């Protein structure tokens, strides 16, 4: 549904997005993670045909993102919630949705019904005639979600949808996004929130100008963050210490607990434990622990880009 | 270009203007105040008929100058206002072309301005007729030259002001700067007024009014092209802070 191949954006000498290649399937939630200035918003703006690309190519539902002829078709089939929600304060909630409903050619007979349905779903129907300028941040964010859904788009782009929201409002937004997934809509989510990405995304890309990793949250935790074996000994003797050093592994020792970072614990644990036993060590427990998405994220954004 | 899309944008702006009292006041106060002021001049002193015949067309031309001033309040707000209120990004992400957005913004600045100026000019003509009927022995307004001034030159001047302000507001990032630069459009109209007063371009000559109108129409066409040319959505999104 969303394909980018070597997508690049330069502002003068500054490269904002460098050769981004990714593929998002229909009905998938894709999370783009990255620090401030990583190029996440620029990526979304390119995919939403708001700004031009400098290189590479991208397609949304088969339409060419760089083509003038296709840009209106792309904009018709996507919904977009920018980081600043961009609602008209001097209009009511109803009028905001009505305006966008008309812009997206939602027929008159369906528009009113759709507005009602969305506002009821997001607990805003009672506030339909209230000026948006008086809305709280959470209410504004919910209304922006409704706006993005007014024409029932197949693809939705969210740029930091839960930033600065209180936990309850953030949960409402996340639940709404998960509901959209149930409706088989494709979602492209820019976020800083690793926990949110972990909970809602099927696939995650970590961007820091260039794409540092791509995969499911579990794959990133396993493959990028790495894993470790934690061995708790009855007593850490000098013989065991020497034996472990002889294995030339990356490890930390705290009292009688040894943490050994490994690419593949399942493969390496037997020889490690064998060395411990032969040195006379008595093992109380040996556990494989995984790293978190946060570990993977930090490791990747600090990593130099691969040329 | 789909006019229906532009009209949707204009309708939205009209709704917003109704709740922006400062915009409404600016729109109404100038035409009403000028109309009352000009009529008052005619009632305070008994002016001979010969002098009135050159004075009244000049007064009518005030509405052309007004056409340069009044749209500034709304038009300079059009693009910059959307950017300042951070509403431009979702609008640009919607399936509308730059031309449709610009036309919609143009209509939303043009219609209220022209209605306010027409209202003011009709008020002036009624009050001026009442004040000068005894001197002339007939109602001076309406007449051909005034009709040309009010119903041809004023719309053309309003359009020119709107387009100029759209061009300016597409290039600057601050509403106040947009209004200051947008206000410069009044200078050519003021110059024509002065040239009329010193009899270089008499404003009670029909041909002069037609020539000025023709020039305004040409400038309007050129400015619309310039507005489309200078409206760079990418620049607006990425360079404005």
C-alpha cells in the first residue's frame, strides 16, 4: 500500500531524508521512530504530497507520489493528522468536519451522518456546536482524528498523535488507531513514544536521516537490541572467573551474577555453562533475557549511518 | 479548476469572519465613516454647483481608494492567518489545487469587501443627493461616471487589492507585516486621485475612467498569475516558523 524506494529529501546542502526504502502492507500499522530532526515529518510530508522529493520514488496504493497528476488522487485517498492538529478555532467542531467533508467530496446525505458517527465515537457529539478554540488539547486531537476519517480514507498518516496528551486522551487515540487497523486501514505513524509503537505497530522503522532498521517490534528487540544470558552462581570463584574470561565474551559481573551479552544465547549457552561447570561453578539459575525496543532504538540512532 | 472547491474554502472563511469581530469592524467602519464624513462636508458649507460638479466625482473616487484599503484586513490574513493558526498543513493535504485555494481565498476577501464598499457608496450617494438637491435642482447621483467608478473601477480595484494581498501573504510570515505591505496597494489609487485633483487626469471624464479601468483589469490578470506563481506550498510549509 505504501512503497518508498530510495526516497530522499534535501534542503540545499542538508539531507533530511536519505535513501529511505520501506514497504507497508494494506491493513498494517507502520511506526516510524526517530529523534527530533530525524526526518520523520519530512517523510510524511513527502508521502502526503505536501513537499516534493529530491530523489528516489514512492507510491501510495499504486499512485506515484512525485507525479503532479497523481497527487490529487493520493490526497483524496489518504487521511492526515499533522503534529499541530490545525483546526479552525473560530469554527465549531461540526463546522470543522463539515468543511473537510465538503473538500473531500463526501456527499451531502452521507456527510451529516458521518460527522455524527465520528463525533459520537470520540465522545464529542455533545460539543458539536462549541467553538474549537475552547477545546482542550485532548479534544482537539480527537477532533483531528475525526477530520482525518471524514472521507473514510484507506491510508492514514499520523504525525506524533499522542504527543503532550494526558494518559487518558493518549489511550483514546491509541484505541482509535487500533480500531482503524481492525477496519483494514493502513496506518503510517510517526512517534517518539516507544511504548506506543511497541503496543500498536506491526512493523517499525527507525530513522535518523537514513533508515537504521526495519522489522516487527519483536524482531528489532531480538536482532538489534541483542540478548543476554544471566547466570546466577552459588559463589563466583576465581576459577569460574578465569574460565569465563577465557571465553572472550562481553560480560558484566555483579557479585555472584554474571550477565553475558550474546547474539544467539540458545547456541552459545551450552558451551558457556560447560565452561562454568568444568571450573567447578555451581549454577543457581541461567536465564535468557531480551533487550527492549528502547535499547534497540538507542543503539540504532547512535549508530553511524551505513553509506 | 473546480469552482465548487474554491467556494467551500470561501464559505468556511465567511463563517470564521463572522466570529472575528475585529475583521468585521474593519470591514464596516471605513466605508460607513468615509460616507458620513464626505456627506458632512457637503452639508456644512453651501458649495456652488460648478464646484460640486468636480468635487462629487472626486468624492466618488474615494471609494476606489477605499477598495485598496478595506480588503487588506481580510486578504492579508488569508494565507498568513492559516499558517499562523497552523491550519494550512491539513488544508494543503486535502485534494485541492493551489489555484483552487487561491481563488477561494480571493473570493472570501473580495465579496465582503465589495459588499461593504457598495453599501458605503450607496449611503454616500443618498446622503450627498439629499445635501446637494437644492443646489442642483435635481439628484446628482446616480450618473454614468459614478456608475463606472463604483460598479466597474471599485470591483477592479478591490480585486487588485485582494490579489496583491494574497501575493504578499504568500511570501511573508507575519500578519502585521502582511498588512503593512498589503496596504501599499493604496498608493497608485491615491496617485490617480491626486492627478485627478490637479486636473492631469480629470475624473469626471468618462474616457479617462474607462482607460483607468482597462489598466486595472490588465493588472488584475497579471497579479492573478503572479499569485499562482508565488504560492509555493513547499516553501510555506518548510520555511515558515
